[in-house]
C-alpha cells in the first residue's frame, strides 16, 4: 500500500493517543475512516479534530474483547464505506501486578482486549481486506513484546503473543502471494493515556503514590508523541515493513535484548531493586 488516498482504514482505540493521531494522519492523506472505541466521548473528540478534512468518517462503539461486536464492526465498515483496506488493531489496556498477586479476573480482562482483540480484528477484517485488492493488517504490540519486565507479566504475555501471531500471519500472507500484508508495531514510551487507564495492584504500584503519580512519571519518561508514532506506523505500511520500532528507547531495548538475550533480565532486576528503594514504579509501554 504505497498511498492512502481514497482508501478506507478501520482503527480500534481511536478515541485517544496513537489511534487518534493515526486517524488524523490518514485523514490528511485523503483516507476514509471507520473508527471504534469504548470511549464515546473520546471518539467524539477525534471526530472534531477530523472536521477540516474532506473524508468520510464513521464512529462505532466497540469492545474489542467481544468477538461478535468486532465482526459486526467489520461488516458495518464495509456496508457504510463499500470496502476496507487497512485495519489497525490498536486498542489496549495496561495492568501492573506481580504474577502471584494478580487476579485471574484482571489477567483475563487484559488478555481479552490486548490479545484476543487483535485476533478478532485480524480475522474479522482479513476477508474484506483481500476483497479490496490492496490491504494491510497493522497489529500494535509493544517493546514489552520483546523484553519481559517485572509486574508486567500479563501485558508481556499479550504483547509477546501479538508479536508471534502477527509474524506468523505475515509469513502466511507472503506465501499466498496475494494483495494483503501485515506489520507488527513495537512502541516504546509514547505519551498516551494507557498508564492513566491501567489497572494497578498493590504490588504493581511498588509502594508509592497512586495512579496520577504513575501517569505523571510515564509522561516524563515517554520519548515519543502519538503523532510521531502515527508517522512511523504509516511509513511502515508504505514500506511494507514486517516490524516497526517506535522511539529511541524501543530501538535501545531491542538492541539490548539481541546482545544480551538473558543478561538484560539481570540488569532490569538490578534497576527495579534500586527504583523500589527510591519508591519508583513500573509502567506499561
């Protein structure tokens, strides 16, 4: 997919952050949009930001953890736009808690959104992408889909799974030699609401402050903006890249994992011991 003009893109989690920024970037390129989120207020705000652009925009209230709802979203998108060329499975949540203390309820909540939401979105839209004659699947993983981090076991599990799922999908699509491709995206720290909207257990909060402090710290250390992330994602689609790393921090962590596949774990353990002593917290990227 070399250009987006006249194409139709569906984006989950489009009410804020990377999803919203990507919608705006696509609209600037003349791409029509089918946007979904569980946050109707956020979707309305995204729609307001899209008013200057002469593209068709439809809004859909969709819980990506609900398989039937995602399939209906795909059907509605094609019905209202006539086709769909691009699905960006972006919706995600965070959870900070140790394996021992984490409840199954929280674990399943995160997996339903961060992993199954990606699976549902891919499978629901894939037949329509093939029918379009020029399609692409973008699945948002994380740098935490490349490295494991204490108190992020559920998030790591989902994002590692998205990575494996998408890499396998890309291989299958290449073997078919058809008109659809796939890209897996690994953002580092991006200034979004994911930390503010995460569930944080007592152990995951590392014993200091509350959710506002966690979100404030994340905003300070995040190296990329949603707009930078959107540019990287769409550039990756145009170049048909298999993997997109977003931010210097993501590149650094990916390189470290390659050079020290197990050694990086000891380095993180040391860092967490030091941070815990200072009352710092783990966050999700």
